[in-house]
């Protein structure tokens, strides 16, 4: 039963009471007493009142994280951190239906998609739990005269500020928390104001799992809170996912105490289809490389390059496929595209739709807001395919963060590699071909953190993910992710 139906059953977490900040193991109101509304983007209705963190609350959260880091948490062995992460994984698995529904209600992702992320959410926690006991330094042969022994140890970096966007609230929170906790850090998590519900609920589950007070703090709020956290002298490391513009602000804010920073930022990813590709697989693959999550994915393959000899055929099939997708009630299991997250995002995306048409592109599918009676109060946009696009158009150069594909023809492999790289971003990319030589040449030539070949958006906890150029630096997932939260200390011992 969908949320557009008034009889929809809401999670118990949405009990009508204000959702509070989690600081030092306690649920507390904001010091200012201010709250803000969490809005259901499918209906425009209020889901909950959320305590609005400000600088004073950030001070308290950072202080709690520092006390925990230097106090009880510092005495926990890797075995104990592993055990508590495994317990948290059990709780996330047990409560996953609730968490998935909170994400669907809060940011509009279809329940079929949010519910399908159970394996990833639980898998991330278990993966980093495994790494908690496998972190180690090295014994190093040195060139000093006499008996001088040298080795390294890995130590947690300290208090981590984890700042996330709204397009994957639960998954992104776990992606930051799990490796930080596995390494022995403490965390102040600031979820996006558009979708704070599942991170706040995850914070409660952290306490239930036995994570000590102050180790995980969750502070929902607006840019003021994020800025205070990024600049705070008590924070040792910032892990940020979001726009390139905000990432640049965070780098500047980090300079005060030279915080460690890792950034997973925006993208305008090329997705390349050769004439020899399996078009029956490439059409839905290219479509859902953008339309999944209503295009609100930083690595979405929004610049679609199709070899000229099959370009028209492919775009026709792509447009036909787009028109079959069901847009609507995100709690309906058959829905494939839900709403955009907010009225602000709706205005942004529809502005690009109009600009594309003004610049001469043709919307062969979609190109409009959906205003059907049942969806009129929500922030719904039809899945859109533009043809007659040239590389210089705004829709082909700027990150839209909506369900919008710009299709462009190409003639040869060197040309498409050059055009694929002609962007300030470098996060994701895709190649569709049966020719392994072409696949390898393009994979080597593209300056992007990930290249998917005959697939798109494949993710695994063991495989690193991150960007080149203005898409950021640092890696998430894989063993490299642990390095983002660790310091290396060298130890010298002269024995004679």
C-alpha cells in the first residue's frame, strides 16, 4: 500500500514526536530549541520534525567524540570493535525493512530499490568488521649502523566528521561509519537535512549494539552545522560526499588545523556504446545507469556516446525503453522511478530540461515534470532522453542530478576517449562492446575512478570507489578505505 494512499502504515520511528540529536549516547534537543521539517517528496507532506543542530551542538558532539576517543574507546581491542560491528550488522539486518522504508519516505527512492540494498548495507558492516582485526604495520630493514630495529604501527586518526548528501541516506552513513569504527576512530555524522531519518535511526541501533556513548554522534542540520563541523579544531578528519562546490568549501575550512580530508564529489560520467555491443543489454543498461534513483547518483552515466552507425537505432530503442518505466508512488513495489528529493531539486532539473530545449536538443522521451493528478503534489520528472546534443551544451557538461540522458554520436575510439575525458569530472564511466581490445583501450584511456565494462554501477565492499580530477580524492570501499582513517607511526629501537 503506497504512501499516496492515506492508509499507508508508517514505521514506528515516525511516532509524531520530534526526532532528536544523538550526542554522547543521549537523544537531546538542539541547544537553540529549533527544529525543521522532513518532507515526503512524493506528497509534499511533513514526515517529522527534526532537531536542528547548530554550532553549539557541534561543539558538544565533537567534545563527546574526543572524550570517547581518548577514553573508553581507546582501550577497545580490534577483536572487540569487530564484535560490535558484527552486532550492528545483525541489528541493521533485523530492522532493514524499517530502514528501507524510512529512506523511501524521506528521499523518494522506490521501495524496490531501497529494499534491495540489504545485502550492501549488511555486507559493508561485515566487511569492515573483518578488516578491523587485519590492520597492521611493517617490520622494516634499515641502513643504520649498529643494532637498530625499526617498525611501523597503524593508529586511528581520531575524531572523524562524516558529512553526507541525501541520495543514499542509510548506505552512505554506513559507508562512513563502518571503516571509521573498525579503525578505532570516533564519529560525528551529519546527514543531509533533506533525508536525516534513517541515519538518526541508525544512531539508535549503534547504541543498542553496544557502541559506547560518544563514539557515534548524529547531528542533523543545515549548512551552518556542516560548516561548523568542517572548521572545528577538535576534528581530525573529514569524510565528505556531495557536490564539488561544497567539497571546495570543506577543503578551505579544513586548513585551520590541517585536517585529513577525503572527498567523493560530483560527476558527469561518459557511457560509451560501440556498434558491436549487445544492444539488447546496452539499452536497459544505459537507461538505468541514469534513471536509477531518479538520476540522483553522482556516477550516473549521463553523457551517452553511441557509435554513429547505430546511434539513431539505439536512441530510438532507449527512448522507447524510457517510456515504459513506471514513475509514481515509491512505496508501490512495481514503481521504477520515484520523485526527486525536494522542490529545490525539482526546480533545478526542470530548469535544465528547459535549457536543453532552448539550446537545440530534442527530448525524444520525457522532458517534463509529471503533473498527473495522483502525482501533482510530489516532485516527479519523467525519464528524459535528449538527442541532437553537442558537447558544449549545458546538459552535456553540467551535473544535473536528475533522470536526464544526453545522447551524442561518435565515429572512432580515439575521438570518444578524448571527448569522454573532456570534462572537469572523473568519477564513473562505462563501455559497451564485444571487442576486448576496444574495452581495454577505453578503460586505459579514460581518466575516471571506475570503468564499468558491459555493466554499470556495479559495487562491492571489497572494490575501491572514488574520483579523479574535480570528482574528489581518496577511496571508499576496499582495504584502501581503511587507510583514510589511519595514521602511520614509525618506531625506532636501538638495542646496542
